[in-house]
C-alpha cells in the first residue's frame, strides 16, 4: 500500500501513531512487516473465518501486531471485524485450514459467536497476532474498506509454525 501513495506512507509515519505503538509494543525499534488494503464489497462481501495471524507468519518473540485503519464506518451489516476477547492469551492454536489458508476450529470459534468490533471512519484497531478474529458477511449496500499494517519488533525473527 505504502508504495502506491505518499498519503499511505505519511499515515504509517504519523508521529501520534508511532508513539502509541511504541507504548503498546514496549519498544522504539518497530519494523513494518507488510501492508494490505482490504475491501469487503457491498451486498456480497463474504465472511472471513476466524483465525490467528500467527499461522501466516510466525515469529520467535511473537511481537507481531495488526493495525487496522478504517476508511469508513464498519458495523455488523457491512462486515466489521469480530473477535474472541482475551483469546490472544491462549497462544498459538491448532491450524484447521488447508494449504495457504489458516483457520481456527470453526466449531469452537465460529464467526457468528465472536464479539463484533464496530468502528467509525478513521478509527484504528490494534491487536496482537494471537487474537482469534474474523469478519462478518457484508449484507449492506455499503462496502467496508480498511488499511492493514502489520508491524513487529525489529529483532523478532520469522520462524516456522
């Protein structure tokens, strides 16, 4: 994302965001791992099964966090993020996905029973990569767009799950 617009890079480098992340992560040595633009289309944006980001890119010190910037209001009807509160304390859970798709046990952690995390445009949601989360189906006439930044402590090395 940051390679396509100077606006996105300015957002990543925003001093207030950096200071908040330093406090949350307990370090000034923060490295951008990757960015994504998520769009959940209006009327037919599919739900995304619950998962832990850990399974996609495990690290030795588990410092990886997600930073989601909401570009418009997000609620249950347009597919907001949902999560299992305090699930990050469980550590890595078994992977029930296939191939490059990684999911939690959908019988134990169904999207339908997760807690919605509604947000207003401009809200920033930050969570660790062990948090069990997913997103609801978008049944509204409004798309749901977010920018995702994944960051880690710079000395935290990738490992295999």
